[in-house]
C-alpha cells in the first residue's frame, strides 16, 4: 500500500523523513512530524480504551490549534470516522449535525467565543440523539492521554485501515437547507488534496499560513492534509486578528499565505513595518510587493467544493493564465472528470456552452449521510454539483454561478431557505424572504420580514440565537405582508426583484434598515 494511501501510512512515512521538522505551529505550541506520530498514537490508545473502534463516528468541535490536528490524526489513524463540527454552530444546529452524522463520541472544548457547546448534551443515548454515547471535554481527553495504558489491539486496528475506508464526514449546507454530511474515504480525500498541491504551490519547503477553520474542507484539506502530504509546515491560530496574524507571518517566516482575499487586504492595511519578505508568489497578492504581483485577472482562482474534497480545478497559483483563459478557474486536476450537461435534459453540451457541472472520479465523495447512491449520482456515476459553467476548447473551466440561490458570505455557504426557516420560527414573524445583497465583490444576507410589532433590533437579536453569525441578515426590510414582496406571474417570489429591493434598502440606510412598503 502506498505511503500516502491512509492517514496512518502518511503520518508514519512523513515522520521517518521529516522527524524534527515542525508539522504544525500555533502561538503556544510547536509539534514536529515525529511528535505528531508519537502523540497521536498515544491519544489513539486512549480512544480505543474508551471504546472507539474502526467505524466509530467521532465529532470534534474546537478551534484551530495543534491540539485539533493531533486529535483528528489520532481518530483517523485507527479507522474511526472524523466529523469536524463548526465552532459557529448554535445549540440547535449542533444537535442537528450530531443527528445527521450519527455521531457516537463527541470531543470538544466547553466554551469558545461565547459558545458553550457541551451544555445540555447527554453523555449517553437519548431520544433526540440516539447514536451519541460519550461526550469528552478536551481537558479530560488531554489528562487521559498524559498517562496512556497499553492497548494490545492498537496495531491490529491501525493495520486494518484501508484507502477505501471512510475517513471523514464534512458538513456543507444542502440545497434545501438542512445540514448535509458529505462522506469521504482515506483514498478520495488524500487523492484530492495531492492532485492540487502543485497548483497551490505547496512543497516540503513551504511554511503555510491558512486562516480557514479546520472544520471546513478548506482548512482540513487545504491546510492540515496539504502540509502532511507535502512535508510542509502549517502555521495556525484560534482567532485570526491583523496584529497577531502579522506577528505569526513575520516570526515564523511564512512563505505562503492562502485564504480569503479580503483578509489579505485587511492585513496589508495593518502591515506597517512588518517583515513579510519571506512570502512567495502563489500567496494572496495584497501581501506581496508590487514586483511579485501579477496583472489583475491573470491568475486562476482554485475552484471546488466539499463534495470534491476541495479544489478539483485550478492552475499554478504563481503562473499567469494564457490570455484566452483569463477569467477561468483553470483546468480539472488529474483524477477528476468534468462534464457540462444541459440542466433540463442531462445531456452533455458542446465545448463553450454553459450548463450544469458534473463530476466523476476517485476523488469525489463516497456518499451523503441519509441518502442513497441513486439520490446522489447519475446512472453513469457523475455527481450533479448544481454549479453552472462551461469548458472551452482547451479544457479551461469557466464558472457561471449556481443553479439555485446559494451564495457565500466570508467564504461560508448561505442558503436562503435555511435562513427563512429560522426567521419564521421567531415569535411574531408571519413570513420571511431572504436573498443575497451585493456589497462590492462580496455578499450580505438580506431579509424581507413581515409580522406584528416587529423591530429590526428584535429580529437581529433573535436571529443570532438561531443561526451561525455569518447567516444572520445584515440588511433588513420590514414589509406590511407577503403580498408586498415582488412576485412573478406564477405567484412565486421573484428573487431577482427581491434582491434589487434589498440592495436599494442597503444603499439608502446601510446601518439600520427599517419599515418598507
């Protein structure tokens, strides 16, 4: 079996090659490749003693840190299935994801940024969480790991893990709103990450800073597993803030900064005299000196999704695209078949014609929790992405948006139907309609709401208890009734006109939107 086919094989191989080299660094801790091998194995022994076995679904909710990496590696080395959980989740959202993934053991911090995750969760099976058997605060797990006992079956368990075994359930919102748990195997996830390393400019010499949370595929695949596969060093922190991030970039001589362009621009405004001379092309360009930047639009944006375990399409991040391919996402990576089909007929379309993007190959998802294979794939094995795009004659992919109404806020997916459902649960709300509101090159969440005695302040306060922060509307419009919302000839809400209405409200009163028509 190749030395990158499973998490255990990968960790042991890299420890043998890069023993004393740091694999992950946070502001308080540095962990070497050899240290990761040893400490994750000791932690794995504790998990086995607690009853975790191959196939056990283990939820993990904690911020980015060395401890997150060590715990995730320990879980997956023994063939248990990692379920990374967002630190942004409200209690109701957390319970929904625990149910959807049938999490059996939950490991988590008790509190982070005002969220208390473990309060009220049963430490055994219950009616609403029938799979959950144990809840382990991270402090308890760390104490147990300090004095691990011998586990005779540990080696046998580790050796039984194969590339086709499930590795992780990553959550992404479904098109109808409920959480969607996407299942990847060791082989599909590691293969997907390996296929994009060159495009991301990650090598053994890279010192990578990536602000994305590890509970997203961008953080786990683009950060943790990318570093392991390349033999690189990953630098992380719990809460990215301009001054602390700049300090890390400078002190750790970070060579590659990947992430969100708006964060890079914010850091550039605060950079002052910070020494960022170690950064190399391939980093977000706002932090690079002018001599190392490309022409606007000359570089591709990596393109992917949770179902492909991150980018499946791209172009070397330090290389300009051919002139004819400017504006594209690059080309599909090795191991991924991409076709464009007519959304109505499902038949492939000619090069240059826009349609729905479908994916097939060894790096695509293995399944979705609660769904049959027939629900997910076409009869010939393609995954229907819901994205729209076109392939040109040279194989470059141009993205045309979504076939539904989803949009991104700070890199996180928002589905209007999910937000609408939460808003309708607020006392006094009789109807709610949600759409994206452009703000420069980004989006805000906008909501038109009707009901009795409502105020924007009340709605905002209640929404914060029901939704993750990035899903809470920032543009509000109070309307007299559902008929005041623009509709099309069939009676359905006209989302385009609703978006225009909310955009006008945002432009006229961006701070505190009030009563409307």
